[in-house]
C-alpha cells in the first residue's frame, strides 16, 4: 500500500502550527527559512552564528560532526527569536560509514525489500551524525551509460525506478518521520536529467511531453505517493526551460496534478545558473523565476536572501507566495519532530559499521552481482581442486575504490576487499598469488604484465579484476568511450595467452562496452562498485557458496554508437529482424542501394545489445512454462492475474528474478515493444517447481495519450514471463468494456 503526502504526515496535523508560526515571522526570517548554506567543516564562524541568531538560515548541508551539528541546532533553537530548528542535509546516496553497492548495483538485485533495508541502515548511520535530510533517492530514468550519474540511478526502466525509489523513501523516512533514526528523503532530479544529450552532465534535455509523462515522471509520482518529504530540481534545461524555473514541472505537475505538500530545493547554485543558461539576465531575475516556479529553498547560493525582499517591495511577488514556500519547509520540520527534539544523541542509535549493517551490505552486494558469461561452467571454482590461484588487477585489493562514487562519509578501513576475502575463503589450502599488474584502471604501461602472465602460467586459474576507479563515474564524470579504460583489454589478452581459465570480475559505475574482451574470458562477473562488503560477496559467488542472482537494470551496448539502446523501445514502422538485417561486411561491393534490408538497425552493430535489460546467468538453469491469464477478456474495472510455472532444472539451489512484461498492441499513441510490469525474487531447490502469479489491474496498463491525460484503453495485450526482457514465453489477453 502506498502513502500519500498527507498520510506521511506532511499536512493536516501541522497546518495550525505552520500558520501560527508564519504569522509571527518577519520577512527576513521567512527568507531565512528558504536559504541553505554549506557547512564550515566542523567550525562555527562568527558570521554563521550571527546568521543563525538572526534567523537567516533554514538549513545547513555537509556538516556531519555531531557535536558541531548539536551546537548549530542549539544556536538556532535557543538564541534566535523564534527558535526554528535546522534541516541538516547530506548526500546519503548508498550508505553512510557502511557503504552499500552503488544504486545501479542495488537495482540489479530487483529486491525492493533489501533496498528499503539498506536505506534504513543508511538513515540510522547518518542520523547518528546529526543529519536529518538526505538528497536521495536519485530516480532519474537513465538510458545513456556514458552519463556518469547513471551510477546513482536504478537504470533505464521507469517501473524499476518507481518501485525501488519508493522503497528507498520508506527506508529513509520509516512510518513516522519524527521517530529517532529517520531522515527526510529527497527525490531527485526533477525532472528529465537522465536524458542529458550525449550523456554529458548538465547538458540540455529535450523530451516530448508524452515521453516525459510516460517515462521520466513516473518514478517521481511513485515517490510522491510513497510520501517523500522533499524533491530536488534538476540542473538541466528541459525543453528550453531549466527545471529550476520550470512552472510546468513545479506547479502544474507537482502541486496541482499530484498534490505535493512538501518542498522543493534547488540543486547546488542552480538558481544563479539560470542566468548562465540565458533564461534570466541576472541574480535578481533568477530569484524571481525560481520562486515563482515553486522552488522553496535555495541551495548554497544567496539570490533569495539578496533579492526576495526587494522583489516583494517592487510588487513583483507577494507575501502569499513567500508564505506558500516557507510553509512547505516548516511542514517538513514539524513532521521530523525537530521542534520537540532538535538534538542528536548518538548513543541512542546503533553504531556505524556494526555487524547487522555489515550483513545488510554483504547481502546487497551479493544480490547485485550479475553473471554475464560462464563458458564451460568455469564458475564456480572448486577450491578442493585448486592448487594455486592467480589474482590480478589493481581493483582486487583497493578498499576505497570498491566503494564507488558519492561516498563522502564511507569508511575504507572497514572495507573487505576481494583479495582478502578470497584468501580468507581458501586459507592455507591454496596458494594465492596477487599481481597488481597496473597502477590504476587507466594505466597505459604494460610494465606489470610479465609478472601477471608468469603468475597465470603457474596457477590453475586466473581471476582478473577490471573496471573503472570510482572517480570515473558520478557527477561531472561522463565518458564518450565506455570501453574498459587504459590498457586493460591488453592485460586480458596477455592473460588469455597463458592458457589457463580466465575469470573477469568487473567493478564499474556504469554499463561498459565489453565486446573487445568478452571472447577472451571464460567467465564474466559484473560487480558494479559493490561497497564495503563487496569482497566477501564476490568470493561467495566465485567459489559457489551462493549462486549469482543479479539481473541487469540497464542494457549493455555492444558498441557505444548504439547508445541510446534500451529494451522498451518503440516498434517503428520498419522493425529490424533477422530477415531484413545484413551486416555491412556481407553486402556485396556496388550492391544496388535499395536491395539490402529495410529495417531500423546499424549496419555494423545490428540491432541487439551485448546484454539485455533483466539478463543475468545463474549456476543452475530455470525453465518457464504454462503461462496463462486468469481470464482472456478482462473488464475495465476488473483485477486479473498472469501466471507461469518456474522450474529449477539444474543441480544447484538458487534464486531467480521472475519478470513480467506487457505490450499494448494498438493504442492512442505508439507504445513500447515491452514494458516491465512486475518482478518477484524466489529461491528454488533443484527440481523444484513453483507457480508464480502477478496480480494486475487495468490501471497498471494506463498511459498518457495524445492529450496528455492518463488513460486505459480497451484492446489486445501481449504478456511475457521469464528471466529477462528477452523472455519468449507469451500469452495474450484483451481489455473490454463490459
């Protein structure tokens, strides 16, 4: 069951208190609530203390020393005229001291319960430092792996982003924001940021309104329905109007259509940047554009503090607008219980990095691992048959790099690396020879290759750790070439020539193009940046303690020129197929222009990705059969089920992520060839069969039509159940007006 903003406690019980407080506030104090400043790294300057006493600050970000935070709160509460407590903001993206896999890796688990549990863990650790507001979850649908911030998202699918984003909101905020250890969530970046042109961060986004509503806005609607306290505006220009000044987004969609009652914060300096975009002439006009659009709080810069009073005096805004903006902020502060208890007692909260938190991080890392290749059942490795093992690569034993992007507060000292976990698992029974081979993932030198090859020749098998350092993904860290950086592909070729089985484990913050190594390895395990407990999770999979069960939350292109490539594409009028595709190398010289294929494909790359959304291998084999719909004709107000039988046809007990896809065959606007509508994670013993059912309603098939209204149309639908977006077990049903 989802919660509305009202159910989350943001309106209703606090309105009288909000109104009463607004009546007592001066204009300076109101504008102060709309202003957020960056912390001073544990220091409290005279200037900062004076601003707090004057009520000119409503929020501080990036201050995580609990003693400092408590003193800041004391000054605000006990030495200012009205005693309004502070919001303390921090980017708690995938853990705090204990680091979870990057969000894209967590999405590979297809496990909303585990994602919620991870967010709850992160909230507890952050709260013990005085943080009461996180700038997460990031739920930008991301279909371009060149974009560095795909690492922070749940990938390419709006349904997966919706389900996991709502789970994070519940984990951060709990059932009651006022309870100890809960923090306010912030869904970002509203909206369309993930569609930045060319995958370049901060770049322009042009998204037709129909696609905006059917794809990019859906996760934000789900977050609002889950009771998210705040949203953050996107940096980007959306269809010519930067989100920070976009009344269509902030007023029409968010407030009028969705009824959101929390507040919206700008991104860092994004109000000032309206003039850089060219939408305003100066800071004064930027402040006017942002507040009019509905940006309640300004992050890091001071255009509100410098200009709102003047704009009010000039009559260009009125006090009702100011009061509306401040009311949203006060609602969240009341809901958090800050007026009753603004202080943090770390002793009342669990210690960071405790055994329970490490266990959550380990399970999250385990379920994030995606097995992409396993030729000849190279994995799992049989420790009883190994005499020696070569472990190669700089990422095998780097406690910092495995944490990934956005880990300001992560503690590398508690990281458990893959090398340490492998050695711990094998003990003294097997000789483990580690060779770094490269200084970093970007190195061009081959100076360490000879030693790596000697180790490989002397070993029974080679595990090579490849990928990207954490700095190569995240904000501002976009890449045009998403091959493995440096000369890692040459390292793989050299190890291959040693003649021993080669297992590649890749740590990265995005999907990579792997065509230049995939045929040179016997097994390929994609580990993302797996966080604090990545090492034990990887070792568990390498040695068969657990079977891999992760599934790809984003499509892996075979070459970068295919981008954007995603499973839920439109069919086009000339869909590609084996019948109309011919590779460029197979076209005769001087062939007639119109004699070779009429389809939507690339002559060199074809039309299929290297690995599809939802794909991931196991150490067993799952068979799907007997798909059916509860009734072939379904009324427009009837619930129905789609079900199939799943059987573990192998010899290993394992988890499978069962996925349901639907296609609307004829509609008011063209619809995707497949859309994810449900998933379930289940564990089956060898030979075990289970009936898996998905319950749907016609509302689950709704979309925004030509008039941008949300509609469900009668007609025929195809449904698939399987282990990836390439599932071929299909049935058909019809929605009818009865």
